[in-house]
C-alpha cells in the first residue's frame, strides 16, 4: 500500500494506475480537508463486493463458515468432473 499526496499522484498518475491495475497495489491519495481517496483495481473492487454479498446474510455466512471448518477437518469428498461431451 502506498500513500501519496494529490500533487504527487497527479505527477505520476500513469505509473500509479499501472501499479494498481498490474500489481494489485492499493494507493491512498491524501487530500486536503480529510477528503482522502483509496484507489484499487476493478478486479479488487469486484472481489470485495462479492465477499460482502456472500457474507451479507447470517444464513449464508454460517454455511460458508461451516464449509471452511469441514474442509479444515478433512471432511470432504473428491469427485471427478463430469464430461459434458459424452
């Protein structure tokens, strides 16, 4: 994660945008009057939104936690993929 002021961000905008999109970096842009901005890639944003959605209901959150606990205990089955071309 990088923290830059607005002037530095403007001066190196292309490089900062490339770092965010190519390297998955996060840039915090400090602005006056505490109007700071966080810059993340669209891929990271979509991932965060998906996670928030999956955890938004208590029922789904419990199902996910239970599934993780079962996996950590080794309580799962391995199956071959079904061949759709058959």
